[in-house]
C-alpha cells in the first residue's frame, strides 16, 4: 500500500495558538524520552486542538488514537527531543510528529486474520504469537486515517511522521 509522502504546500492560519515552526503550523506539544506520560499528554493536547477546530467526535477520536500511536513509536524507537505540530491547509489538518531519527520505518505487510467463529479452538493465542510485534500500530494508523499518513524527511534529515485529518465539508443547502 502506498502512502502520500508529502504535505500539501498551501497553508493558512494556524489551527490553534502555539510556537510557530513553519507557515501555518503551530507547536502543540514537545517532550523528551524522559517526559512522564508523554503519550497521554499528546493525546489530550491534540484532542483539545481538534475539538476547537470543530471536528466531529468520531474524527477527533480516530485522529487522537492514530496520533498517539505515532507519538508512542517516536518515543520508543527514535531519538528526541520530539515535537507535535498541527498545520491547517484549508481542506485538512496535518498532524506531524518530529523526531531526530533519519530512518523511515518500513510499513509491514498485513498478516492474514480469521474471524473468531472461523478460527479453530485455541487459534487466537497462536495467531497473536505469529503476528510480528513491530508494525501492528502502523496498521491501526493506516485504518484510522484511511491511508492518509506517512513519513518524510525534513530539510535537515530528521524524520516527520504525519497524518491528515480532513476538515468537514458542509452539506449543500436543501
């Protein structure tokens, strides 16, 4: 599955207040590997910003869960300090997680799953053991963002994990 690996260049006013790193961006949260509760703090901060942007409860929940996986991955697998930004492009909000690791992760192939009623007795434990530990969360991110996420390198060679959150398009008048 391929992912869009660029962020739209057009940007407008920041979605919320914060320290600006780029045009249309605001810093939502910064942390280090020693920051206690960084994932929950990042979730809470992003939820507040997305609620203020007027997104639906489902869109906010999906985005917060996907972002928390990207925050956890950065904290576990890459050098910090870390930074979460939000960029308003006019049609979507781009949430970015910055770290200091220049290596782009490989998106693992999905493991085949069987439904509970089709699985032979005791198969769930064996199936779970057969799934690779690394990369499970990226499949969750992929599902929650409808594939609208990816990684890119910054100008100084640092990795940025990003995901797009579409802004609600108003329904035409009846």
